[in-house]
C-alpha cells in the first residue's frame, strides 16, 4: 500500500528528433541518476528537524531545498501538501523512510520518456503548449517504504480498535475505526504525513530528471523548459465536500486506483 502514489507529467520543449539515436544513452544516464528498486536509497539524508518540516510542507519543503520551483507547486494537486500532525507517525516508519527520499522504488513504479504521437484536440493542445513530436517525462511513485510501514504499523492498531468499537470484520485487512476516534484520527494524520513525503519525493525526482536532461543534452533550462503539467494522486484519502441526497456533506473520500476529476 503506497500512500499518495501518483503520476507526474512533465513537458519539455524538446522534439522527437532531438532524442532519435540517443534513446539508450539517455535511459542509461537516467538509470545512473535515479535510484530505483526494492529498498533503494537516495543521496538525501533526513535529520529529525527535516522530517518535521517535510511532514508539514510536502513538496514545498523540496522546493525550499532547491529541488524545482514555485511554478511546480501550482500544478500539483493540493499544491503539494496536506494538513497533518507529526506525533502520529511511528518511529519504525521514520527510520524506514529516512534514506528513501528521492528514489523511484519498484513494482509498477516507473520513469518514462515519451512523445506526442497524435493530437486529437488542437485547441486544447495549443492552450497547453503541446505539439506533435513533443517529448515528455512521466514519473510514477509514492511514499516508498515510509508509507508502507505506516500502513503495516496501523493495521495492528486499527485491528484492536475494531474490537474496541465492536466493528465486525470480514477480513482483517479491512480493519476499521470511527474517524473521530483517537485511533482513526491518528491513522488519518499519519497517512497525510506519508502523502507529504510522497509529494516531496516526486518533486525531488522531477528535479533529478531535469538536471539529467540538461547535462545530457548540454543545454540551459530556458531551452529545455521542463515544466510540471500536473501531478495527481490515485491512492489517497481526503476530506471533501460533496452533494449527497441534495445536501452538501463533508466526507472522507478514499481513491484507490482512481484520480480526481477537476
């Protein structure tokens, strides 16, 4: 379970012909710079004070550390952070995530370099600055071992809470607790901290990819023009307002394998 697993799409000003014949070399350069695989470790070492700021600021923490720019934050769902509290995160999760920031991970996570093969709506494409043959980078990853550990730790906590509140379970992995219980709120804020970790992780990875492109093609940022088109989650729980039976209600909406439609 990878909290705040999501995909970020980044556009560039490069064209398909700029990369033609250099595909393998570019992939090798990215492979050398982007840590990946189970238990992979990055070059960023988090102190306890870093963790505190990271949990509260998400992607903004990464921008303040000079990974990317303010413009990136404008194109991230929730602007790259969710309100949280530090004291709900387990020590085991903190230790597991300490060295994994700035890593891609394994499983279905990926870094993809692609191009626009066909344009179907020219008006929208023009407004977005997209054109046929344009090169894009797509980053798919989340909160890494940090988020996984939070879920593992809280399964046992919520299992006990299920018994405490008399909730009948058909599967132990569907353990539940009332949202306004101590256990429910602690888990919610722990998930939010993991979400902010993931926001920062993708922000750092985007910066690594951009720097790799700049060095590989020997061009300045104003020629590459790598911009975050959007960054949206497909695995997250958020408090939202929706119309239910004609009345507006505040709900916890948990999307697993689904994204928001804005």
